C-alpha cells in the first residue's frame, strides 16, 4: 500500500498546536537545537529485510498477518516506514532470501520510495534447498576445502547481486565455531577463515567495504570463530583497508562495555557499522533502547566524540553502516521498527548535547562526579520534541506510531496480503 502525504499532513495538523508549544520550550532549554535538528534530518538507518516479519524462537512463531511475501512487498514496507519517519531510507537484503528477479525493476521500485540499498548479507549459517555440501560443521572455516569453496562462491555471488542493486558493502556473519572441546583446531579454523575471507575480499569492487560481524556464542556454544571484536579486528586488519569490524549490540556477553569497544575501533579506523538491537541476556533481538537506553546513549556519545575533527584516523562522515538488526516474537514488526528508529534518534540527539570540552576538562582533573553529571545531564534531557520537529520539517509524521495505528495500516496490509503471508527467510 502507498501512504499519501495528505494523510500524514492531516495527522500533523491535529498535533501541531501542542507540538509547537513543546518545541518553543525545548528551544529555550537547548541552545544548539537547530544544529541537532539538522543532523537528525540527515540521519538514516537501514532496515533489514528480515525484520519486516515476525521473528520466532526455536519453540514457535506467532505471526500477526500481512507480512511481506516478496521482495517488492518488503520494499513497500520500508517505504511506509520511511514515509512516516523520513529516517529509514535504506534496506538491507539477505541473500538468498531476497534475490531479485529483475534488479532494474527492484531498483526503480526502491527509488520510488526514496530508498537506497545498504549492505548485502550472505548466508552460510543454514543449508539451502538443493545445496550440494552442508555447513553443519562450518563454512569458511570448514576442514573440507570444497565446502569452503562453496561458501566463498556464495559470498562472491552476494557481492554481484549487491553490485546490480547499487549496494556498497557486504556483511559477513559466520555461525562457524564448535560446540564441544576438542572439536576444532582453533588455529586452523582461524587460518582457513582468513584465507576464505581473503578470497572474497579480493573480488570486492574498488568502492566497496566488507564488514566482519562477530558474535560471542550461538549457534555454537563452545567457541565461535569470529567470537568477539578482537577476533574480528584481527581478520579485518589482516584483510586490508576495505575491511571493517561490525558491532551488533546483541552479540556480546552480558555486561560487555560496548562503548569502550566502539571508542577503540574508531581510534584504529576499523569501525564499520552497527546492528542496533537490545538484549537482557544475549542475542535477544529486542527493540533497541527497550532494555538499556543509557548504554545506547553512551555508545552514541563515543561515536559523536570520535567523529570530531582531530580524532584521526577516523574520517568524519566517511559513512558508518547503521542498521537495525532485530526480529522478535510478539510485536507488530513495523511498529517495532518505528520504535527502534525513534530510540536511535533520541540517543543521537542526546549525545549531541554533551559538552565535550567540559567533559574532557573534568577527566583531566579526575573530577569523576562532574564527568558523570555532564553525561547524565545530557541523557536526562527530553529531546523527543526535537526529533518530532525534524520529521515535521521534512513532511514526515510528528508521531509516526500514532499515524500507523490511526490509519489502520496493519489491518490494510492484512486485507491486501492475507493473514498467512510470511516474510521470506523467516
Ligand atoms: Mn547482526
């Protein structure tokens, strides 16, 4: 379905008076409000194709109906989100779930919705129908050279699909690892993986990046061959300048200091991008900001500080890959994505409030209390009106979630696609 601008304008008109009063108040409180709004307008986060359907657990899946049953419908759904919030201007595809029959038609459709193609994702964590060799014991790490070759060729094919669509990066997440002590020779697994990644890297187009995503555990529970940021960094630094580490917020052990990881990867110029989500235990796929919004703010604070001029070698504006990576069980996926983008924008805006000079002074003086006050002062500032104002100025909704519900968008999608439509890949 196509959402008309007039429908959004109508909703905004009803909310304008209250919004205006709140915004005037916020402007007095926040001296750099205009600068923040400008940066919020520019900020885009990619939506992964697999977040558009209901996720599941290994126990069950409870879809709510109206899920996009084709790549075209997935693009339409992201188009809806982008129309509502003007901050979801890219889609990230998963191959082979999202292979386009006609890349040209798909590109045209995406352009109609104002969408670009973000990173393409390879999949060697499951066997596809008709696949000759199995990834049961790993893909790029596998002791069997023919299996490694099959996985390498798959990644090269994914790059080709990405080139056809105008994507500029490949994300490699490997489920490779082992479940029991003794199962794997760690060194050989690393060396095989590196050699395989090198072969893929060699085929990257000149202006492409490769993101190597790590994960602490699952599906393997004894060792993961790209298990943490240190291992990912080892691969990406050996691979070369087009390889970067990708941080997925849910891929750490509980209590990991992710903001510190971000800071050091930026220092080394090796931070490639993010997969936003939240977790209480591990890879829980919960909505970003739903469990620990303060951590999200602290991460954004490092990102903003790290992109200030003078903090070489990270080049400001060289383009991180920002993406949501969540797909859970109980919410409407589109409502969830609206909440996720909102949480990201709020944290970003709050981090732009931090007085970096005063913070550094406090640090130099070992004034721990002052340093904490500066950060928490920014975190406790209500910036929601600035986020709404940034949307209003670009013709998006003051309150996207309210528009989604009052226009009964899910009901319309169910009427259009049926209750049994299931997003491909889920
Ligand atoms: Mn991820």
